[in-house]
């Protein structure tokens, strides 16, 4: 009888913990990833920002300046799912970066504002070594994406639009 009581208590505790965990706020609202922390001037770096929201009003994210890099390409995708009566949206922004100088380069945090709260990613320190080409040699005369890559003209003093689910 004592064993049944103990097992029942453990079961109820774990079941209650799981039920509370489903209602807990998502602590992983914004995160950033890079595909490598050491590269040469010949390599490309993939910088990804992932934003998770659950039916909340969110503003467009603030991306870091990519000092020490040229933005070769950028893209974003969005996934919306419905589960247990809740809407979950995952938006991913991808930047393909080419180093334009040698040495230690830091990519600062990306951030997003949700309500009165601001969430930010970590910063990344990348070690860039000399490759076979000079840093500016290959893309010297090509059209470049601006240093403040996405979205354009958002810092012109106008208020940021909100995304509502």
C-alpha cells in the first residue's frame, strides 16, 4: 500500500509538472546562430536569427551592424502552426556574410520588442584569417546590400510596424 501511494504521488507530481510546463512562457523567443566561428576571407558565414512567438504582437527585429562583413545575400521564412488552440509563429532570417577584413570580428546581438519587454540574442566573436584573395578584391565593383541589411529604411525615424497574429 505504501508503494502504491509513493508511485501515485510521483505520477501526480510529474503529470502536474508537465501540465505547468505546457503553459510556461517560451524562453526561447529569439536566438541567433552562426555556422562557424573561424573562417578565411574566402569563406562565407551564415548568420541566422530565429524568432518564436505565440500569438503576441511583435515588432520587426533589430539586426546588428555587420561591421567587418559584406552582406552577400539575405532571406527570411515564416512558419505558422496551430496547436491546442494557440497560434505559434516561427520566423527565420538568414544572412550570408563575406568577411571584408582580417582579425577578430564581433557580430552584436539582434533584438526584438514584444509588449514592454525586449529580448536579445548573444553576440558572436569570429576569427577571420587571410585566404587566397584579398578581402575586397572579389566583390569590388558589384552591387552590395547595405550594412544595415534588413528591413530597409526602418531607421528613418518612423515607428516600426507591428506583426499581429
